[in-house]
C-alpha cells in the first residue's frame, strides 16, 4: 500500500517561497494504478521524486507498506529505495557498455543478499519481449526495446511500487502503445502499486484512476472537468 498524506513541497526563492505541492493525499493499493497529469512545471515530477524517496516533502508523510522511509537513516533509506521502489523514466538510463541482461541485473549489485538473479532477469526479458536481445547493447536496440529493458530492470527486485515518469514521451505512437500495454499489465500481474506521470490522455486512460495536479492539489480528472 502506498499512502501519501497531506504532502506539501516549497522551494525558497527571493520574494517568498514557491509552493509546488499543497496538501496532496491519496492511497494506492497493490494491483492498482494511478495516472497523474498536468501542464509542465506543475509539480508532477516533484511528486514522483517524493514518492520515490529521492527528495523529502516540506511537510506531510509517505508510507510504503506501512513504513515511513523518510524516518530511515541515509544508508537504510537507500536500501529501502533499491528493494521496494522501481523506477521507469522518459530516458531509459541504460548503461551503454552493458548488455540488456547486464542492465536489468544492475539493481541486484547493490543488494548483497540477492544471490544470482540471472534467471529472473532472463525471465523478465522474455516477459517484455526481449529474449532474443538480451546480449545486445543499448546502441543496438530500438527506443522501444530500450524502454522494455528499463521496465524489466524496475521489476527485478520485486518492488512494492513502480513509478514511471513520462515513460512513452520519446516514443512513436505504435511503440508508445506497446509500452502502454506492458505498463497497464504490471499492477495486477506483479501486485505492485503503479504511479505514472504523463501528458498523454491515451496512456492515462489505461490506468485505474486519473488525477490532475491543479495549483499544487491533486484532483480527480472527472472532478477537474466539472
């Protein structure tokens, strides 16, 4: 379960603080998905960074499976993030000198008790349609294939939540549709809570709930259109 309670985020600036998030609250159970929409600069990526424990809120609370990660010491927080949160970004962030298989295995390198996860990595690559590309380097793969590898990497350690920031933003329509298919299957197949930030109405329609960030507040899409 992912729970956000009254999250605020302020950035200091000359002339007064800039309020980016104002009292954002929601709950997302395993197996469910949420799309967050809104114009550029409205705070979507900031919200995702807070949910992913990459930066703290100014106030409010995030709990993941009942634990507040921001109460952890820095090293413990890094371990928590590695084990419990999967990330998919607009840019795939694959390392160019590693094969698809080696890139998928990267999260396990920071986890001493993970053992050999090659079998799971191979399984995940097959699941995202890359069985025949596992020994290829990113430069030898298409944009859609690189994003598929990034999704497999996000799932390697069995996270509780997956966060995706504009995951189809750099892809053509057909490839974006294929990635949307993969993402929409994740919550129920892996029992993860999925949060996707997107500008795409088509992608957002694939998920259980769509909200918009309006003036720093998270509003259900249906309510925002009334």
